[in-house]
C-alpha cells in the first residue's frame, strides 16, 4: 500500500501514516521472531527478507530521483566517457539523451523535472557541420534555480521544451568509484530498453545479501538464536524496501560491504579493511565506522604499559613504550592501510581517464546541504536541529562542537570498545554523528539499520524514523522544521533511555558463575561498559 500511489508530492501526511503502519507491523514481527529457535528464525528472516524487498519493486521510485542519475552515469561510462568530466546537460553528452531520462513537451509538466537546454538539431543535408561547439555563456548553477523559456527557436521554428528526470543536471556527479562501477555493471547487465527496474532489482539483491551475511555471522555468536533474530532488524525494516529497493539507493551497497567488513575484522583484519575500504569507495559515509573497527586498540596499549616486568630481564620505560606503540599501531595499520589502498586504487582509473576532478560536485553538495560553517542553507535544511535547541543559529559554531563531541566518542571506543564486537563502536560513533548533524535524507540511515542488526541496540532505529519524519512528514505542514526537530529529539531520547536501562541491568546482574563462563551477548560487568573487554572470560595460565 505504501508504494501504490505517489503520495510524496500530493499527500505526504497519508504517506506518513502508511509508513507508521509498516513500522508497527515490523516491530511486532521482529519481537515475535525472538521466540523461535535459531534454525526456524533463520528461515523466516531470509524468506521474509526476500518478500519484504520484493514490495519495493511494485512501482517506480516514489520519494527520490537519485536512481535516474545512477542510470545516467552507467550509460555515460558504457559510452567510454568518464562520469566526472561532464554534467548531464552538457551538449557533449546530447547524443546519449533519450525520451526516458530527457522527456520533451507535455511530459515535462510534473514534479521532479528540471529544465535543460535542448540538444542541437542535426545539420541539414549538404551543410557543413561545426567542428567547434558553440560558446556556452550559461552560468554553471544548479538547474533548479535556472529559468528557461518554454520553447527555443531554431532555424526551423520553435522547438519543444526539454527537461530531465535527473536532479542537479548542471553539476558533475559526486559518487565514488565503487558506486560508479556498480552503475556500469547494472547498465551492462540490464536488458535493452529497461529503465529503473534493473537498479531496483540490484537493490533487492543487495538487501537480501546483507541479510545472508548477518545470518552467517549469527552462527558464530555466543547466542546464535538471539543474533539470528536480530538479523530481522535489517531484513524486515521498512527502510530497506523503501530506500534500498524502491528508490534503489547505492547506500545498500555501502551497508553490505560495511557489515561484511566489520564481521571479518575480529578474525581477519586485512580482509575487513579491504571490505571497509570498498564500502567507503561506494558511499563515503561508511568512513565513520572505521573507529569501530579499531575498538579497544588503546586498551591494548595501556595493558602493555602496565604489564608486570620480568624479574630476569626488566624492561626499560622506553622499551615498554615502544612495545605499547607496536601493540596499537600494528593492528590499526592492518585495517586502515588496506582500506586506504582500496579507496586509492578505486579512484586511480578515473583519475587517469578524467579531465575534471573526480570529487565532482562533492564540495558544492556539502555547502548546499548546510554543512559548512556559516552556511545559509543550514536553517532551511534544518541541519544541527538538536543543537539549534541550544542556540538559534548554530551554523557559526556547530562544526567545532560536533568535531569535539565525536572526538570524545571515538576516544572512548578506541579505549573501552570491544575488539570482538567492532560493530558496537561503529554504531555509537555513527549514531552520534546522526544525532548531531541531523541529516535530512532517510536513506543515509540504512547504514544505522545494518549496524543495529549486528549489535541489537534497537533503540537506535529511531534515527531512520527521524529521517522519514524530517523528509516526508514535515512536508505535510507549512513550517515543517519543528517536525524534523521533534523527530530527532524523540530519537535521541530513545537512545538515552536504552542506555540507562542497559546500565541498570548490568549493575544489577549477578557475576558470572565461574572463571570459564562466557558472558551473554548483552551482558556487562559492573564498572565496565557493555561489550568492553572486561566482559570476556580470562584463561588461567597453567605453569609448565
């Protein structure tokens, strides 16, 4: 029912009610599956993942036009052209236009249509074609701010007005290399004449693949039954069919690679770093999960410094410091260096083949979304919504405060995080960044949903709900800024309530029954944060 009509433009309040109903059904199902055994739950979660994802294929994208840009970038690359060299409305790419992505005439009357300059008419028979393109005096500004006339007069009379389904057709692409490779792969694999269904199908496959990785990882967890049930927090979450499938956002690829990377890190650091690097080269946002992959590194450093000296050969302070540095640097390098290498190697072919910057419109996008210091767009986009409750104009001071808070959170993760559960630290850092910066696009929160499914901290699911409230529900009222602020405030309150409840449970929990007993997946010893190294059993060293 959510995908049956295009209520985003005509009835956002009605669409919000359908979203709310979907989330209520999701919560009930996710709670019920906890009663099943691990094998039964795995079957229900996996089959349900495919069924829920399939609902996103019932209609065209309803709330986003990003998939049209994905299709265009794939087409441009298939023609042997770097996607970073030309904006979509560039006359050099006019031969690649078709009526699907660049409609004309009456098809331009509707939402999500941006006017573009019509392509040049082919020369008349016997005429000498121009060898140099006509000079372009149109300023390079976003198309949604440019006014164009309804018709363009040529040598043969008025031409039809032309528009495009692509958003921001006057600027270069911003998507990283792994995403661009994915767009090209989908384009090459799609049947001739297809539109967005191949991209939506790719999103469905990515979402089900993420569920499969979560289920495979659950088999190695201390409580596989509970971990299997947690996979439903991704597999059945309404954000997945809406954003990963129907809107076909490439964030689904980043979420899959991030989950696989964090699952691999505890046992194979280099492989985990490679997968995390690929995730960053797909969406950039997964870079905030790197501190989680390094959970507990500073704790290992402090243990080395405090280790008792050997009576036979006492170590000097310099030797201890060197050992401590090696203890911290080596595992960090084993993760960070492969990740950086994958990002660099991913960009390298595009750097060599492109004449323009491979960053494209990234810096302009950051300013447009209100994330620059002093940005005038911050208030319009309702950025830093929770910080705005403390001061009416946080644009001038928000970034230093956000950086300082995140630095403290990262330091806590590096010092107190659990190396065996890197996804927990990744969720804390990522979720805190969302609460501080309050992004307005709900598909960004697909990463949070995937981390919640790994860690089980369900209270963080308020973040994707807050994104929907700010992006959809706020459109139903005249001044929707307060609606988005309220959504993120409720999400933050839910996170704090969940933290308080878990802290009280940990404080009142009895100690483990013996030195070799393994703590439950959610347990924590008094005085230690949930998931810290103190919760794991210690092995007794037997003298030889």
